């Protein structure tokens, strides 16, 4: 991802909400990364304490945190996300330290942001920001989360490109209105993974690609062997009569993120085969079919159920690595090193 | 629940996996509770350290933890759950301290346990346990989780009663085989909440009833005003054109537990109205329609969206209080007191 960003001349500002770990954050520095995105103020404070000096909180400003935001902005280059003028006025009235401001644009995901279909509303808000003393208008930011609904890699690339085009369209209108120099920040892992040529924007903010997961593999964003995170689950019961194993690995470990199985029913993770170190390929027909708080029920081929003893450990590839990490709160590397992740929301 | 248990002459052994809190655990003592259930060894150790001396780990033994189990059993009256003879033999070979052993019975939930339809298999396992020196065979334990699929309170009561009958049937077969005195432990919150007369078993283990939640309210296990847990979520964006609010309250706060909305689509929590202290009734037509890692999207009536400002705080009643507590890890009482919950899985 870092090489691709360099090739395109765009800034890679990885989203650290996926790993939430200072140690893993340090690995990014070796790839030339010095700017990061996070999804809340606690995380921003934690990474600032770990020496990161250029942080975007890529989540609309929580007005109740304005004093803490001001405190953090005194020490680092802090960038905030807004989408309404009331919040802009509050920041202007209450912040003493300068901050960079991005406008959140919705290019079709439908979650939040000002729609790219109404550039004049964006112009109005950008004008309010630009007129402020402490607030520095920096640009337009989007998360094209609808790439996750792309059925094929080609479709995902099409959604990504359409999103970039929409962002450039809004920027052109801003320029026409005398607001030149707005940067464009995009960044979803499927789009950034699949699109080869990332030119046309100023910054990308993928996060999940640090580990990938079953969702990304299904989408075609990564190969199986790119998945760098799994949960080791002890087998606590066997039910050969229905081809099932029960593991200690439930909703409090894997999260309830799910994908459709071959019949459209929800499934919560794949089983990976054993390997001398780590794990091997995903096992055909072996998946987590249901979760309760601590139980995971695995459906597998009769041979696998037969040969797996109670007390064995199986490897589950999670559906959504970000939520799994948030629940597990500690990594163990294949070398046995334990790495904490921040208990911050 | 405590009064109902006393009336029926059954032991109330509340499941502490819901609240995971020493302080809330203490409240149970004032109702005469001295025995508890937990769902993993970490939790058992934490509550043992807080002075609880009679603990059932109501989850099949994880063989990899046998040494820690032995350590804990040296200090308290520890009860374990098994469902296979291999685990029984391992416990017998490795434990030095005595433990109580319960056999996990599946009365129809289909998650795990020996089926109540095959009492002879239960007899065989009970015989193996009874023949052991350190292991004390105590009885039969079930979680009739299929009550959660009951469409009406009458159906739930029927499932509960059928489950109790099945357990008594297995006990009768044990008695016939010379294994007299087996106790019966049951305990799901819907069944224990709705059934008035709890006679016929020895112990109940409901957990969720400490707070209840949207799921229990939908099932009819509780009234709205019995729900004692909500998440305060700051509003960070408004979309009046589509009757939506965006809050800082996502999958890492509420969990992805969901219920069907009126059209069968998943929904992740209800909005409650304001009250002078705490919150008031659930607002008609206001619910969490989608979650991402930190965003919650709320769909509500136009008037509510219109009158709710960015920066306001809304109250979300979670779908599943156990998973929400596990994610939030700290309570704030209506008096402003902060209560930690164990960061244990």
C-alpha cells in the first residue's frame, strides 16, 4: 500500500482503528508513514502520547469533547471532520489551538456527510470554515463504504472511481467559488487494495488492510495468504452426529459480524488448516455457524469433526478483524510475543 | 427473582456474565445470594478474588486451563461442566483439589451438551464421574436457550416446562441406574422471568434479568420500565432529509446483536425518551437502523430529528445488555457513580 501511494504521489494516512496498537503503529513508520487517522478522541490521545504528531480524527466532531480536543490540538497537528455549520461555530468559539478542518462528503455510502450531489451546500460550509481564524480549511474527506457492497472486484473499482470523480466534481465547484486548494482524502480498504492507480486524490486512508479478514477475502480485496489475523479457539465439545464442534470463541471474541454462507445463512468465521507455523489455507466447508456470548459452533466435514479432539485448538479467520481486535485487546505473534491494543473506544 | 426462588425452594445462582462487576455482584448478597455462575475461568478467578466462595463455571471445561482450574479449586467450592468422558478422565488425572461436576444436558437448544433424548449416555458419563475420587458428581445442568425463539410468553413457558420435564426424565433414569441424588440446574432469563412456579428443579441460573434489554422486552420477559441499562450516545450528525441522526455509538459500543424491525430488517437498539432522571419510555418509531465500528445511524420520526441538535445526547436501549456491557466496560449510575466491569473474557 505504501509503495502504491508513493507511485501515485498520494499521502498514505493509514487508519489505526483496525489495530489500535502502538507497537503495530511503529511498523508503519518503517514504510515512511508519519500521518494517521483514528476514529475517536481517546485513540487520538493514545497515539499522540506514543509520538504521532499528525492525526486526523476521521469521525464527525463530538461537541461534548471540545475542551479535550483543544488540549490535544495544542500539542499536535490535529485534523477534524465536520459536516454542519453549528459545529464549525462551536469549534471557532471554543478552540484556542489551531486545527485543520475537513468536510465529510457522502459519495453514495449513505452513512453520513454532505452529499456530493449538492456542492453548493459544501461551498457554504467551506466558506464558513475558511472565514474562521483558528480553523484551517483543508479539504474534502469521504469513506466510500459502499465498496463493501460491490459484488466483484470490477464493481468495487467502479464504485471507488465514481467516488473519486464525485469528490473532484465538488472540488471543482469549490474552486469556481474562490475556495481553491481543497485536498481530497478517500480511503476504504477494498477500493485502495484493488485500484492500481491511485492518482487523482491527495490522500488515502485504508485501515483494515493491515490484517485483512474473511470479508476482504470474499470481496477479492486480498488473497487468503494476506490475512494476518486469526483467533485460536480451544475445542470444548464435539457433536459428530451433526458435524459440529463447539469452541470457546463467541460473540465476545469474534464479534457478531457475519457473511452469508453458501445457503445465505449468517456465518461468523472460517476455519483455517494447521501449519507448522501459524496457519494454512481455509478449510473447505468448515465455518462458524453460530455464536453466543462465549460459545462458537463450528460446522465442518465429518472427517474434520472426527479427527478433532476436545482440548485441541482450531484457528478461526474472523469476518471483521477490526471488531475482533477491539474485543480481544491483545495480540500474540507467531513468535509468541504479546502485544497489547488500547482499551479505547 | 430472589423471592420467587425462595417461594419455590430453589437456589438462585445468578449468572454474573451479564454484569461482570464486583460492585453489582455485592448487591446480590443483600438478596441472600451466595452462589454464582460465570462463563469462563477468568471471571471465576475475578469473583473468587472478590470473596465469592461457591462458583459454577457454566461453560464446558477448557482442557488447556486444567492447572489454573486446580489452583482455583484449592480456594473455593468450584463446580465444573462436562459432557464427555475424555475430559472427565483428564480432570481426574490432573486435579488435586476436589471439584463438583455437572453434566451439560441439551434439552432442545441444539447448542451443546448430551441430549436429554439419550439418558443412557448421560448415565454412562455420570457413572464415570461418580467412580472418581476428586470429582463429585452433583447433577444435570441445562440452558434452554430455545426459549429465546418463543413467539409468545405462553410458548416460552411451554419450552421452559418441557425442558424441566426432560431434565427430570433423565434424572429418573439416573436414579433407576443407581445414581440417586442428582440435582437439576436450569436457567434462562425468559423462562425464569415468565414462569411463576419454579418448583421441580433445584437451582436456577438466570443472568440477563439483572438489567434486561430490548430482546427481553420484545419476548415479554420484562416490562419496558424493568430495563436498567442504556447507552448515552452523542449526536454527531443530522440528516433530516432521510429522517436520520448519526450518533457516536457503534458496533464497539452496542455490539451487532439485532432484532427484526417492523419490516424484518435488522435493528440494533431503541431510542428512549428524556426524563428528569435516567430515561423515559421507548420512543415510537425511533431505532438504530445500522452500525459501523463507531457510527450508529438512528431512524426516527421527522419531529424528533428536527428537534434534536448535533451535540445533544440520546439514550439507546441495547438489544443485548450482556454484550453491550462487555464492550463498554464501565457503568455510570444515575447518581453519577462510575463502576468498572472486569475486562475478562
